[in-house]
C-alpha cells in the first residue's frame, strides 16, 4: 500500500497500486497533515501542523490516537520513525526543535536548534547509524541529531 496525506484538508489516503483503489481517512481534529511515516507494526504516524500534535493510525484496530507535544502551539512538520527503537521523530517549526516521542513511555524529548529561526521541516532517520537528519529551511543548512552513549 502507498500512503500519503492531503495537507490542505488533513486527510490520509491509502492507495492500492495493484487495484488502483484509494481510501481516505479523516483523523479527528486534523486540518493540515504534513509528514507521514509507517512504523514496524504498520501504524501510520503523521504530523498535524495547525493542530499542534502528532497522531497515529493503527491499521489493525482501525483507530486513531493523538499526542500533544510539551511546547504550546508546536507546529509538527516532518515526521519519521526509527524502526530499530520505535521512537517517532518530528520537526517542530514553531518551537524550533527536533523532537522525539517514545510511544513506549509516552515521553517527549525536545532538542533545540542553536540557530535562531532555523525553521526545521524535513526529517529522516539513517537506518545504519540512527542519526536523525533534518533541514534548516531558513538557514540553508542540513544537520543531524545523534543519540547514543554520552551523546
């Protein structure tokens, strides 16, 4: 299956490339889904930009869950899942953070940018070493967060 979002109305779309059939999903409270990714359990994680939360669609149960970051008025943009750890990473445009959410503990960790108004947007996990790569859209930079012993 191929998944995408319709940012302007906050829907998720699932497309079956074999049949061409598409199904739309309207998660509660969404108006502007930006990024999406799929975890190791086939859950669809998404970043709700204007609603200031990240969400999960459990394909097996057919249910939605939402998680509100600690930063008020966060604007989650890109989202990615570290399939080795299960952690969900997202860029917070308004808070100027790269943030991690642990579904196992329900805990958020925020990593502020040293660059003012970095405007983080796109994000991805390097499967080999676990680095979380991000863009600083307003500063024309690319960087990474590296988690590990003492880092």
